[in-house]
């Protein structure tokens, strides 16, 4: 859950704060410490893109194990196809552009790579976004303040989560996304926080 937790949820994170009793430190690559059909809803955000395919299969299978029949799972991952397209646009502008265009290109490069190799909360993207001399704040808010379709392009999502040699065929239902909203908001004290919601159909 990172820093986005709720006191009424069961919150797990790789590196939970020692001062936060609402978040339990747990390696989600292990078997989830819950009984079968324990939860009405399972939600994870920007986690799958950090896992190898075999790890993702095991983790998602575990989320289905602890999910009650008829329950809901909500998943958020980056939109790789859209990121790649915008990166190419920014690259062309940066070659003939000004400081803002070069900053936009730098940001899109981080969107492509930082999320896949990140090993600390926020990674390079968070450090870039919160620096004092930010010259392309409008562009960053445009990246995080609008609706976008399901993260990860449908081909790689299908390849990553569906393995015909296992009992994970029903994971194809993850492609039936209704909507996904992510907004980057600024609190009165100047800090940033994310508002994220995505909805899937299970047919």
C-alpha cells in the first residue's frame, strides 16, 4: 500500500513504517497470511510492474484465493503503451525545444524505466516531481490528473498474467476494465498525494 493506506483496510507493504500500526510489513511474494475467501475487495496499485511474470502469477493467484466469491479486485499499473507514445513525442520536441521540453522528455524517460526497476518508495519520479526548481509542473499534472485506460498494454498484460499451462485462465477477466482514474493532487501544506480508482468487470 505504500503511503496510501486506510485505517479500515488490511494494509500490507514491503517496508511498512515502524510508527504506523495500520500497515503490516509483509513480502507479498510469500503466501498471503489470510484464510481462503477472507475479503470482499482486494486492491493493489503499481505493484505488478515490479514483479517477474512468475511472481505476478503467484501473487494474483493468492489474491483470488483470499477473495470471497463474487468479490472485487482492483488493480492499477502504468499504461505502458501510452507512456511510450508520449515519450516519443517528447523526444522530438526536446531535440528542438527549450528547458521545459527537455524536462518533459526527462520525466517520460523515468516513466518508462523508473517504475520497472524501482526499489524505494517513489523512486526517481518522486524526487523529480518534488524538487524545488520544477519547470514543467503543468505537464506533470497533465500526466497524473486525467482519466486513462488500463495500465499496461493488453498484449503484455495477457502474456504476463495468463498461462494456459496453469489454472490461471480466469485472469483474462482483468482485461475487462471499466475505468481507471488517477489524480495527482496538492494538499494545502504543499505536499502531493495520489487519488486512484480503477474498476473491473468479472464475467
